[in-house]
C-alpha cells in the first residue's frame, strides 16, 4: 500500500553547482573543438579528392586549419 507523508520529501544530496559548471564548460569545449576537427577534416578531404593537392598537402592543410582554429577559438 502507498504510504502518506505529511512533511517535506528528501530529494537526495544537495546540488553541487560548481561541479555542474565544470561539466557544462567541458561539454561546451568538447563540442566546440570536436566541431572544429570535423570541419577541418571535411575541408581537407574535399581538397584531397576534388583538387590535385594529394594526401600530404591535404594533411598539412588539415593541421593548419586545426592550429588556426584552436588559436581563434580559445
């Protein structure tokens, strides 16, 4: 049978807002840099497949885009 409580219900441990902030900031950073990585990879692949750049030139382009992106996004 269901029990009836008349007082406040315990909801668990108190919230740790500092830890929530750290987790949220990590999520935002991971999303930002993950998106940078994917976009740089797509640009480098397009340069390798649709131009005469070749593998090594597109690899250098990929690295340069990532370095520039990390510089501008921090």
